[in-house]
């Protein structure tokens, strides 16, 4: 009986001893990260400033920020600010690449509920 216990204990100890010596090297994975390329502005371009009202926005983050991001990504747009409180967008753009109509289309393409009105070209953005 003692020998069976001794063999059983010895088998358990040997099993644990050899099963824990699993020396696998860690797997190395290479992940490619997409780098955002800074927007190149043409130093010789003629920039215009436009202001327009946007109706249909219901919140700052979901509506105004989304519209601002969409306009900012347009080729030829130098800067874009959309104010939810004022329901106003202020955009500085390259006249050769962007038109007031393309700005309007960009806003309307975000969602059908947005309506652009009072589109005007200004020398300076309003402070109100």
C-alpha cells in the first residue's frame, strides 16, 4: 500500500515538474499604424471666408462637431468652426478648390435634416 502511494505521489510530482517547463517564446506581432498626413495648404492660394447658418442641429457633439469635421476634411478648407449655440458655421477656404455651393452640399450630405441658409462671404468672422 505504501509503495502505491509513493508511486502515485511520485507520478504527480513528475507530471507537474515537466508540465510547467513550457518555455515558449512570446509571439511578436507587427501592427501597421496609419499615419495621418498633415493637410498641405497652398501658400499662393486666395482664401475666402464664408459664414452661414445651419438649421436642424440638435446637439454640440453629434451634430455641430460632425459637420465641422466633415467640412474641415474637404480639400482646400483651411479652417472650419461650427457653433451649435449660434447655429453658425465659419469656414476659410481656397477659392480655387471650394465654392459656397460645395460647402452647402457637404453640410447637407452629413444628414438630410441640416439646412444651410444665409450663406455670405465676409472679410472677418463675426464675433457675436
